């Protein structure tokens, strides 16, 4: 049997955490009794600099139920960095890791399917939504458009997959070799190349608390995904610039012919439209290029993706070691 760790990034999940913990302890106990995972399997909550009582709840769960453990980051680093922190810490004590969100929208019963695929030799198993009927028409349409845009940009990504997945230890160790600061794990994990498969599940409604991904954050995350994994936007600007140049040559020839024919051409409208169009195109080009230069700037600094303030797993191991040494004396 393999040791399973479930890694859950948390940010201001005070209302949701008790419900999540209750559901997961029942699920883990069922899997252990069925002999599907080892008895030392655990649930690891990663507090991403929460401002409410999330960390206090994690400490309370850890002290009362050994199956729960936790990490506290030194400050808010964002969902992807918090998830990475959990993965890198959990791999030291586990054979397989399942990552999921704290809102229980990811159906925990899909873990059974993950384990089935793992038994077939998969190192990575993606949880994929079977339907988006519960989403609004706007969200459903934008999500589909985004996945198609990523695919056209050359990004390898699994449709309708968020960050609900199973990874083996060797897959996480391979992910550790990716040292970039700008993280988009949904696009990075498929690049590992190990045997993978998918498991479909029905996404549930959030039972408590508020969504941590409003429209503004979703747009920012979408831009991060494109610019972190593809250079096609810059190539698109190059192509667009070439097209504008060719059009300008054509227009130059056209106006020269008109001038030779002695026809008067009112040029104010054409001039103003041209100036605004080219000015806007230039600003757009500078903005896209600046986005990439900014990412290069962050990458060259080599700043850590996360800093761990507290690790309950280490504290417990240290306490056990000290107790053993005192008994030895």
C-alpha cells in the first residue's frame, strides 16, 4: 500500500475548513479500512497567509486528529505557490499526492478513480469536470474560449481540469526541477511526460465561504497561463506588424496613383485614423513585450516561490525525537 497525502491550499477558509475536515477524515478512514492506502496517510492544509482563524483551526485539527497536518506560509503567496509548497513538503513523506481546493467543489469520491488509475501504472491522474451545466453561460463560454486559446498558443493542457489531480512522488520530484518563478501548474504538469489519465467527476457547489477567484483574479490567472508557457503572443505581434507594414505600402501606392490622376483626396480622416490605429497597435505591442520582460526580471532575481513559517509535521517529529532522547537518558 502507498502512503497518500492530500494537499489543500487554504486562504481565509475559516467557515469551510470544519466541513472539509469532516468529509476528508471519513473518506481517508474508508480508504484505509479498504486497504487502498497506508494507515500513515494524511491531509495537509497549507495556510496561504490567511487573515482569519484558518491557521488556528489547522493547529486544532492537528492536535486532536493525527491524520491532519499543516504548513503556514510566511505571507500570502497565491494559490499556485501555496500548492507547490504543499507538494514539495508532502513528497518527503508520501508515495502519492492528491491536490485539491478547500471548498469541496472537487468531488472527493473521485479519489477512488485516481487510485484505480494509479494501480494501472499512472504517475499523474487529472480530475476532469464531466459537465459545466451549473456554470453561468458567461463562465462556461469564457472557460471554453480560454482552453481553446491556450491550445492555439501551443500550451499542452487538459480541458476542464483545475488543480484536482493525483501525482506520484517521482512526478513531484520531476516538477521540482522546474525552477521558474511564474507558476502555472496546470500547464507545467503535462510537460512532465509521465503516464497519465483522467477521471471525470461532477463539480459541487461551494457549501460555505466565498470564492477566492473573482473575475479580476481569473483574468490575471489566464494571462499568467498564456505568458508563462508560450511566446506566441510576441510572434503574433511580429506578424501583425508585418501585415500593417504591407498595408501601409499598399496605401502609399494607392494614394500615389490617386495623386497622379489629379484627384483631390480629403486626408484628415485617413491621417487621424492611421495615427490612432498605429499608436494603439504600438502600445499593445509594448505592453505584451513588457509583460515578458517583467517575467524575465522576476526570474533573474531567483526569489523563492514560498517561505514556510511553521510546519506541524516537523514540530511533531521534533517533539517525538526529544521525548525519545529523554527516555534514553
